[in-house]
């Protein structure tokens, strides 16, 4: 549903601009099944908004490990196009997945293939406080 996609993008951009977030967790999680042109247009809007807010995008290793709809390469191509950075999130639901080296290597290979810089640090000092 296009309305759901646009609402999602609006919410992510609003959150990125708020100053309360250190990064955007699995931004490509939404399983949009409509036209790819619509998806790419909206995701480009999301990427531009997050890059402008100077936040990294989380590449979710759980999604990579379990073959979920994310990480979605078409989304990450937009991140590369607009100079976005990535941070890994392991989304560990069990202790064995706190660091999954084999899947992390696949994520690193994807980021390198697309030319996306990976960061391992987030600056919590710059976050707004409630």
C-alpha cells in the first residue's frame, strides 16, 4: 500500500530530524509489494532525509542471516548513491547471535561491493535528552 509506505518514510525522516536517535534501525524492513518505481522513489526520499540528518543506517544482520526481506540491495544502492553510512545491528535474540561472524562477513562484502562506508561508533553525546 502506497499510503503505508509514504507514512513509514515520513515517520523515519521525522525521527531522524528529531535528534533523539543515534541511527536508523533496519530502515529497509517494510515489505512493500507494490511497483518498484514507487518504492525506489520513496526510499530515496528516506535516504536523503536520513543522510541530511547525519545518521547511519543499520544493516540488520538478523535479516541477512535468516533471509528476510531486509537488507534489500535496492535500498542499499540508494544509500551508496547518497553517501550514507552503515552500522551493523545483530538483532540478537539468542546469545549465539550476539556476533555472527559468518553473516557479518556477508554484510561487509555487500557494503564493500556497493562502496558504503561502515561505522562502528555512534555519538550518544549529541543526542537530545527528554
